[in-house]
C-alpha cells in the first residue's frame, strides 16, 4: 500500500479481559497483530511495578504476588466518577489505566509493523452510555492516539462478518458475550450498508460473572472440608489465586466434562473435581439473563417491523461455553454460528478504519476536482443521488485512488459503506407534567437511528423567571415520560432569561446525537435570543488539568 496516499487506521478491541489490535493488509484482509509475546490477544491487566507499567500476561501472573498493585476488569469502571486506583501517592482514573493497555497494543503493533500507530478506531459495548463512550475516547487520547471513531462491538463484528459475504442482504442477530460485557444486537447487512436495527444487553454481565460463580463454589467447598467459617476471599492472595483457577477451569470445561482444582489458603490445601454439569447449574441464571435480554431486543425489533432474522452469530470468548450454543438452539430454534469469537471485533474495527481512510481520500479527490465541500461519505452518497456530483467524477477518483494505493477498483468503490447505528439509551430533560409533577421527558428514545436531531418546546413556570435549569438525563427505558428516579443525571446547564419574561414563555430544547452516541444540546428562549450550547462530556469523565496530567504521565511511563 502506498502510505503517502492512504493513512492507515488501526482497529482496537479494548476488552474487559483481553484486548487486541488489527489492520487491513494490501489485499484488503483484516489481520490481527501479535503482541511482543507473540500472542494474538493481550490480557487487559495493568501492573504498577515501581517506575514501570506492565500490561498483559506478566501483569496477570503478577496479580498472584502483588494483588494490590494490579488492576483488572477496568472496562467495567469506565465512566464511573468514584473509581480511583492509588499507587505510589498517585491517583489513577479508569481512563488512564485503560490508556496503558492501549499504549501497549500500539507500541507492540509499531514494533511488528515498523510504522507508527497514530489513528485508530476503538470499540465499545453497544450498551455503553454517554459517560462510558466519552471515557473510552479520552483513554485513547491519553495514550497519544487520534481516535477517529468509537464503534459498537457487535457492529464491528457484523462488519467483519459482512465483509466475508456481501452479495446478499440478510438480517443477522449478533450475540456478543465477552469477558465483562454482554450485547445482543439485530443488524441488517447489505453491500451498501451495515444498519443496526436495535440493541440491548448489560455492560456488567460477562464471562467474569461465570468465573465468580466458580469462585463462590470453591469457597463453599473449602469451608465445608476444613470446617472454617472464614471468608477466605478477604485474603487478596487467595482471592487472586481463585480468580485465576476459576478462569482456567471455565476454559477447561469447554472441552472436558470435568476438571481438577486445588485450593490453598492458610497452610491448608484441598483438591476437588468440578464437573461441567455442576458448573452449568451454578451459572444457569446468568445464561437465562442473556436469553431474556435477547427476547426483549427481539420484541423491540418486531415493533420496528423486523419479525425474524436470517442468522444468529456468536462472538466474544465466553460464547465458547457449550451451554451457550445449546441454550440458544433450544430457545430460538436456530443453530447459531460461532464466528471468530476472539478476533471478529478488532478485525471489524480495522475494516471500518480502512474504509474510513479510503473514504477520506476519495472525498478529498472528488472535492478538489469538483470544488464542492463534502463533509462525509453520507453527504457524498446523497450528492451523487441528487446528481450534484456525477458518477463519472466518482469513478475517475476511485480509479485514481485504486491505481495509487494498490487496492482493486471494486474494493475502493465498496469503501462507501454506510454504518447506521442506534442509540442504546434514552435521553431527556427534567420537566413538569400538567399535574405539576416532576418527570423526565425523553426527547431521544432508545433504539432511535443516529445521527438524530429532535426539538421540543417547554415553558417557563412563572412570571419574571430568572433562569431555567436544564437537567440532562439518561435512562434505559423506551417510554417518553418516566419518573425522575428511573433516570440518571449526566449533566446540568443553566439558561439565563431576560427580565420581565411572562409565565409560560416557550423554551426550545434540541437534542442532537451523532453516529458515535455523543450528545449535543441547545436551549433557546426565542424572544431575546438567549441561548446555551452544551456538549455532554460529563463530569464523571476525566477532563481539564487531570486529563492533561494523565497524558504527561502516560508518555513518561515505560510500558512493558
């Protein structure tokens, strides 16, 4: 590939338990880049070892000896304002800890590829809200990366899947059970677009929960055999040892009917045999939760006119558990396909990044030739449809790009892939209903296609009201009006009003959600053109001086 023509955009699956990085090679194929240990995935574990930061398998193993210096499962804390990890007198937020994982992936890729890794597409669970998505972007920026896009994990998996067979239209259900998160998403795939119909799930449900059930069972068996009532998990060393044993046992039970486990604590040691049947009994309710979420999502899809689907694909390492396939086949009367469970998400992100890079160059060429401003591929598609740009101009630019980049003309033309997403949450504002009860009025409802802009008029409560407090709320419901306690406040803004404004004066509020799920809000009092603009980068996400210091530390620290 001619690097002077196309800037490479890498795809990163920033996972709860494992992460990976991918790129598209000169043949248009997505390839996983092995890390410096020659492994295709890197454990998402960070070990603070004096002046060094250790990420990956060594960090995971170090957790046995230094449990207080190791951070695991940090993805589950993204967007949480109260999570702080302290080491050496320094406080670390989830975004910075995740940045070390990203830095490890980027530097290993640089070493393997012999080129700098600057531009990336990073994936996140479809069910991530505003806080978590913004935190993911900030993590990439702290790591020194130019984050071109945050894309939903099941959408990325569908792009990877669709890239194999793009000739026919199909509706695919993506069941994504990873190490720490669960998403289920219905996606319509065609040659021209990957269109999300609706999504559901829980970003606090994943393979780790299956591990935790094994751990709880091991504690119970240890107490039974030794006669102790002590909670052995209070010992950090024992807790870490049992976590590693549980994960190993879970993986073993995907292939075997039973597996031996040893438990050592306080000078005592017991051995037991964990059978797959017992494991499935311990975790049956967790699997049913994924089935329930899938059923809810299917009902939402029916309301949007999608009565059925063609294929059921499984991604995420936890889908290797035999009971997952068996339960899905029984509940939905379909044989699911296990599709590249560990790598599909990163590969899909890389394909999306590759298409984004081709789009950038194609748009630049056409814009220069026609002297017309083109913002993005959707705009280009619309301009071609309206004949504002001729098919000849497009094909000429595509041929020039193909000749210079080394890619085939069809692959360049197919780069104009539209990815249409939906919001996984509802977004609204606190208001008063006709009974003067405080409620949340949702302007953007869950599973609404994005980008979207919705406006609504609200009214002042009294004469000469000085200000309007705009409380921006996020919820998981699909109802327009909900109780305040059923939503989470993600930001506040104050609109100053002109003097002597009469009661019931209109205030127009507009919510605009972009393709990545980032929220922009305006509120305007029209008589005096009083207006506020709010971009929701919530208070719980690292920002300001704290953000700048995190960037400095990340660049200073050696990551091993």
